[in-house]
C-alpha cells in the first residue's frame, strides 16, 4: 500500500497556490465516473488530482492526467471523521486521461490562484 500527501506538486514548484471549484448542477465528476463505470456503488468521490505534462509550444492540446480518490467509508460523517483523525485516509485511486476542456466542463466554476511567492491567504491591496 502506497502513501503520499494530498497536494499539488510538480518538478520545480516554481509557482504554488490554491484551487477551488463548484460542482456542476447537471453532470459533476462523480456522475462522470459513474457513466464510465469507474466508481462502485459503495464508493464516494473525496478528491481529484489533475496533472498536465510538459507543454512544448504555446498550446496545451494533449490529454491531462486525472486521479480520482474514492472512499468506501460510507456516509459523509464517517468519511469526515476519518479525514480529521490525523491517520492516513484509505482510498482507491482511479487514474484516467481526458481532454482539458472535458475536465473543466465537469465543474460549474473553477478558480486557480498561483504565485512565485507564498501569497496563500494573504490580503492583496491594489490601485483601482
């Protein structure tokens, strides 16, 4: 059984930050996994990782690598207790490739904030 830390990480980590997303009302990532036959009835999606390989040129037109983390922990409360316990969270990883536009199409809104300084949680003042 492997172990890793849930966070974005690339070779040099020149830029770091945060991401946030809203689930899509009609077809979210869980539904996508169901439609593809990749998630089992007793599993709950608890995390998504996206990785894009090296881009040569000015256009990212290659598939991206996505890992869905699913838990068989049952209800939300049970999974939440496991997450806050401080112990490793038990998951099954589902690895797939997909076009970047298809990935973003599974979310209602998606925001990424990255910086070459540690700005996470910092207030930013700017001129109007």
